[in-house]
C-alpha cells in the first residue's frame, strides 16, 4: 500500500501543480461553470481518451495523460463547486482554493485507500481502457442524477461519483507512468 500511496501522491502533485499554474493564469474563471457543465467537461475528456484508444491514433497533439490530469482537476473543481454552491464569489483567493484542492485530494485518497483494502488493488490488473469505461459510466450516472435534480433512491450522490472518477484517473496516470 505504501508504494501505491507514494504513486498516488506523485500523480496528485502533478495534477495540483498544473491546476495552480492555470489558476495563476486564469484565476477562478471556472466558478462560472454550473455542475452540468463540469460534468460535460469531464465527459469530453473521457470520450476523447476512449476515441483515441479505439482508433489507435490521434490528430491533436495533447496526449492521453493530459486528459486524465484534466479529469482529476475537473473532479476536484466539481467537489469545490458543490461545497461553495451558495457562495456567489466569482474570484476566490489562491490560498483558499489551494486549501480546498488539498482537502478534496486527501478525502479522495482516503477513499482509495479504503477501497484498495477491500478490493486488493484490483485496478492494477485492469486494462487502461476499462478505467476509461468506468469513468464514462460514472459520468452517465452523474448526468442522470443531475437530470433527477440530485435525488437518488438507493445510490451514492454526485460527490462519490466524482471521487471515483478522480481515483480511476489517478490509477490511469500511475499505469501510464509504469
């Protein structure tokens, strides 16, 4: 587990570094995005990965690794937006956003560690394409929950699905690095 923990931290640090650099460039312009728009941004990235996996080629230079990083960051943005849904500020202080990023990365890592305990790191034996498909499945679940105005009868909420997508993306980043 210690190796996974270190690999996880390295992947999150890569994502966080890019996120914070972009925040310095753009501020918190993402505060304008509604939850449904964030879900669609994650969908676009996951769908592009699947398309490249199936076609075996790509015409745009951005690599798959960058798309998984984007999914991680959009999932964290989504979790932050859920927390700040009643906060009308468009521009947030850098330190506040960095703290929120760290908070959700830590909560999601704890979820990963709990699930890895129970599942025995099964993700290490999965195909990369299966991780992509699981992300897409979670996106469709979130879309359905959003269409149902957040109401579920027996399912986890959107936050749990964002955390799962984030973890699948981190697993993909680890697998791509190995």
